[in-house]
C-alpha cells in the first residue's frame, strides 16, 4: 500500500466516525469534552455553529452518529460487558447535545448581531422549517435581507406541527427559532405562497424552497370512503393535535405504518383517550423505518406493535368505522433473491377500533410551482436538484430539506441549508456554484508534558446511561408534558466520559521511529503492526488482529529503517494515547483534529479570509 | 512509564487459548520502565509464549533479583507466583524453590548486572546443577537504574552515552553458560519477537537448565552510535544462525516447509523444535563447534542469535539427587519422619 495521505482532510475526518456520519458534520467529540469540562455554553455554541438547533435535535434527531460510534464496536471487549453480557452501545451523543442546551445559560450575547449594513441582496425563503431557517441564519450576518414565508403564524415548520409536544416542548422551538428570527429576518407568518410565479415577480435575488413534504400518503382499500369520518391522515392529525384543534380520540385506535410518524401518532393517541392503541405494520419489526428508541418508547407506554399484516378493508356500520381487517404475510425470497411479502393463507385478522390513523408515508407536493418557470421536475414529480449545490434547473431557485429529495429528517435539512446558503452566496456574487469553499481543518498536538495530555485519555468502562423518564401515569395524562427528563449533570459527566475522543488522532512519523515495539506491546486493542508492506487485502490478514472491516481505513506509514511499514487499523483504536506515551522518540503523537465544514461566511470574503484554520469563532470570542 | 493503566478493554476478536484465556489474561501490572525499553518487549514475548503454550498462570513461579530487568516480573503473568530476591541471589532462591516443589515451571529473570557482576557466582552454580528452569538475562550492557555505567557485558571499545570508551573485556554469558553445562543455550533480541517467542517456548519445554541471553537495548543510556547494544547496532550485526518453530507434544506439525535446510529436535516431553537453518554450517548439537563459532563471530563484532546449543536428553538436578517424584513440599509427616527402624537401616547400610 502507498503511505496514507494524512494531509487530506477526509482521512482523519473519517476516523471521527460520528462527525463523518453527521450530515452537518458536527464536531461531536469536541462538544462532548466541553460538556465533561462543565463548559455547557461552549458545547452549545459548537453545536449551534454546525447544526443550528441543538436543543431541538438533542430531543428529536435521527442520530446517524450513534450507529457509527466507535464505542459500539469496542465495548464487546470490555470486562464490564463480558460480566454482564450486555450489548455494546454507542455514546448517548444525541442526549448529551440536549445537556448542552439544557445547561448552557444565556448565550444570546454570543450569537451574531443583526448586521448594521446590508449588501443589497434580497432572498425569499418558502417555509419556516429547519432548512429555510438554516439558510437565513447563514446569510443574514453577511448582509442579506431574508424574507421567510410560511402558512403558519409561527416559525418552525414540521418541528412545530408534526413532532408531539411531549417529545419537543414549544418553549425549545420558540427559543431556537427565535435566535434566528431575531437576527433581523422578515418573517411573514400566515402567508402561504400559492404561486411561484407571483413570488418570482417580486424580484428577489434568489428563492429558496424549504417547504417540506407536507402531504400524508392515503390508503385506497374498501371502506375508506364510507368510514372516512374516523380515518385520519397521520401528519395532518398530528398538526391538528399540535394546534389544539383535536383534543380527543376514540378508546380503541389502530395506527397503520411503521415509521416515526406512526410512533408519534400512537403515543399521542394514548394521551388523548386511546386506551387500546395498536400499531400495525406491513413489514417485520426490524425492517420498520422507525428508530429503535422510538419503538422502545411506544412499547414502554403499553402500545403493542403487530408485524407482517397487510390492510385489506375498513369495516363499518352505518357510516361508522368498526375496525380494519388485515391479511397475514410472511417474508420470502423470490427468484432474484429479493425479499417479498407473501400471504400465508391464514384467515384475515380483524382489529375492532373507533379510529384509524394512517401513517404510511409522506409525499412532496408542489401544486404552487408553475411548470413553465424553468424549474424542471422529474418522472416522480420531484424537482431536479443538484445534491451538492442544492440548485434547481433555474439559476435563482434553490431547494433544501424534505422539499428537495423527499422526507428525511431535521439534521439533513440543516445540512442542505448550509449547502444552499453557500450556493446562494456564490450565485449572488456572480461566481460559479462549483467553487465550494474548503472546510477548516486544524491538527494540533495534545501533549502538555510528560504523561500529560490536554484531553482525558483514561478509558472508562461504564455502560450507556439511560435518560430518566417522567412517570408513565403522569406522562400519559398530559400531551404537553415532556416525557424525557434529560440527563442530570452527574450522569451527563459520566456519559460524556464514555466518549473515546476519536478526534484526537494517532499521528505517526516514520523518520523518528526506532522500531522498539513499545507501541505494539502496549496497544490494548492490537491496532499496531510493523510488517512487510503488501496489497491491502493481504495486509489486512497479516496484522496483530485481523482487520476485516473495509469501511475502516488502514493507516500505512512510509518504510521505517528496517524497510518494514507501520500499519495501524483505525477500526477499534481507543485513542487512549498509550502508543504515544510509550514511544521513546515521539514518533507517535496525539493530535486533535478539528474539522469545521465550510459555511456561507467562509466564501473568500468572509470572517475566515486567512488560509490558517482557526478555532470556532464562538469559542475564541469568549 | 505511564501514569495511565492499560485499559482492560481488548480487541473484540482477541483469540483464546485451550484454557479459555486471552493473551491479555497473561499480562501483569503496567510497566514503570522507560518508554521504549527493550525489557518491555521481552515481557510481551513472555506473555505471548505462555499464552501460546496454554500454561495456567498458577503453575508458573517467576523469580528475579535487582535491577531494571528484575522489576519486569511485575509486568507479566500477574496471576503467577513471584519472588523478588536479593541482588544477584535469584539463583539460590530458585534452586531452593525447585528442590521443594518440582511441579512448578520456574522462570528466572535477571539482568547483566544481576547475573554477570554481583551474581556471577550464583549464575555459575545454578547452571552447573542443571536446575530445571528457564533463566533469562535481559542484557543491555549498562546499569540503567544508576544512570548508565558500563556493565560487565559491555563490549571492549564500545562507548557510553557521554563518549567514554570501555576498556574492560566483556563477559559473554552465552559462552559461560555453555562452559558451565547449560543444556539449552540461546540468544535473542528484544526487537525480534518472531525469533524470540519460539525460543522462550522451546526453553520452557526443555527439561534441564535453559539459558537465554536477550540483547535488550537501553533506550535511555545505551542506544547511541558507539554502543554495541543499540537497536541499530544489533540489527546491523545480527547473525541469526537459525529460526525455529516450536510445537508442544500434543500438537501435530501442520505447517509445510520447502525441502532442505530444516532440522527437527525432539524434546523430553515429546515437544518438537523445527529449526530453519540460516547458516548451513551451524550445528546446535555440537557444543565445541558452537563455542568456536561464537568466539570467532564475536571477534568480528557480530551478534550471533538463535538456538545455539541444545542437548534434549539431558537430565536435571532432581535426577542427579535421585529425589522422589512427589514434590518435597507435598510429602506427609510420615514420609519425612520414617521412624527409628528406617534410621537404623540407613545407618547399617553405611557401616
């Protein structure tokens, strides 16, 4: 193998699995260390820079970071886990984010001030959800005049209308949406955009569409029309609940669908009078789209989940719904090896109920965009959007969030928003959208002295801590009472210490190595091998411990004195720094890799005009 | 050294031996030696060897004297018996322990100061007596604990860190061990575990006095140009006469070898050593040849490593003393005090 190019920003970024997996590339270990240090405000600002809604995401994020977390791969080898034969679990990254939000104190002084001078450019943003708010947050400090339109009177979009209050209280939305709207943004609440043509005629310099995926998919089976009074579309019903238009539901409720919306529907039903609430899913339990923790939360509230049932008909009596019949199916592989659901031939199952909530998917809907404006739509009636620039086929119109590529989640909307803001900034300055600004990268030794590192490198054996919940009886009585109580500070510290500091990188210098084997001997995970070089598939089998996970890189050095190379398997490295402690020549060093993705203000004229990467402006300002 | 304990957490796929232990179960406390010390690599090689031999840690007694090397038994086989004796006196304690309980596996760990200076007399007699043990000298040519004075094994003409030239003749412990009747003699290098681990395993399986001289660079005081015990010097002048593989008695030899240049040695317990000759003329069963070869290479500044001499059918101290098979510490009072009649019979036999 050729020596690894550690100067390429992607190499060490990929080692920080959580940050690499986060669509907005939040520097996770950085903020977790700040939480452990009791610097909650700083931890919040690190988050706010990258993901804009730390308090909201700390309660609702889909957490792509957690399945990626290295802790979940290494814990199997810890004595604590062998004793308890417990499942290895990642660090509770998401809930630590909430800790930063809960204990940050007043950070308003650290937010960008409304600009004193405008640059003369006007941007229209359709929808006041996470995507549009992110675009506005990135652009307003640069002098852009941003106008946000939304049919609802309050900002927040789906975060406010579709996520139940017992998961995400209004106060959190008000605060974090407020931080953005207070920066001098013109928010036209209660003003639905009904015509793109009319909007474009208002001579904005650019238009951003962040209108979400607002249409719930319906189901067309017998009885749908006759029993329509008691059949509700999930997301519409959730927003009616959210606005207080719906305050009760029947005693027996069937929720159709296996996604997170279905979980929100069933748990909301339990709080509005539903005593027997059943979730019924076409697929198997493991294939359900809902996050595992949301399924757990639903089951914790006494809601059974039934799998492999396909709805056949609504039963009704004199226009009143009486139940739903389902056909039993089983998974089977067809000739091409594809999994299919095949009826088992067993008799149909009838679930008697008073109300049905249909949560089987969401669709985009753009009836308000005229098709002759130069904005191309594809065969699925989705806008044609560039994945990197978020640009549509019309130069001054950009998309982001669910409106761009269909339903995803908040953190993706934020990532889209950052990218779109860069594009809009480039477009408004007449520059090519392909000229993306580079990310900020900083690599700094953490050595403070002999045996002294500027991070806490001891490995803690603790198992993942659970977030305490409000007593079930009380929680089910009030739909606005938040169920999760959040970590207290003592638990937050303990959970933060489970983080392995994967951003503190093991950096090797072949010139300094004397091949004493000290690092090989001390490495608790057998990550380091000195061996004769070879092709990657061959090398992976010749290491101290085999390295079968091709997703995880091998760090290969240039030849050392004896002609061998150092090969380090990044997969299960604990980043404990013992290799560097034991190295007599300093050939190993622990260096913190800080990666900050580019935002709109980085575009050559911004605050980071110098080529030297710097720490976050928010931290430096303190 | 480090202030941080080595995390107990290990690789999820770490292999287990026949006893169900991982290699990590054979570790000891974390080393307090200097970073990069060759002794730590030797500790790792010992850990690897006992793990691969499927030896239960409680069957091993590790004994040492004084010095950097003699600290190391703390850093391996944390669940074995241990005795840290007086400077240079490890051999007498080991001899006594071996007499009292012949069932344990004895591992003596010493250094060039402990064995070639203050303990040279004890070194000589334990080998003469053929005590069944593995005697390891972690040889770095300097007194590391007292800041790097030349030890008795430092080569004449080699330089200290400050540039002084050593004017004394060195003691070659390997030649001495051969002369004194050790029946398994080898030299290894802490920087080459692929050679060292099979040497230690074969030495453990050998019955009788097994001696391994391991060149172990002192990174703090003896790893500079002018030293003959530095990583660079040993790598450049390493004359490895053979490489070996070791199989315990119960395992069939599975690996395949190209024909030629291979020699098998069967040990007392049925274990086998397979030697890959790197030097065609070297014969490890010829003691006189070995001594001549070692002396001639040493004169050229070369460091001869490998299995240098082995006499597989040698007896040990217990054979010579005709002791009973039961360990002496396991004999009952009735066995030890057989009574007046037995005494009278013994006296009569001497008249």
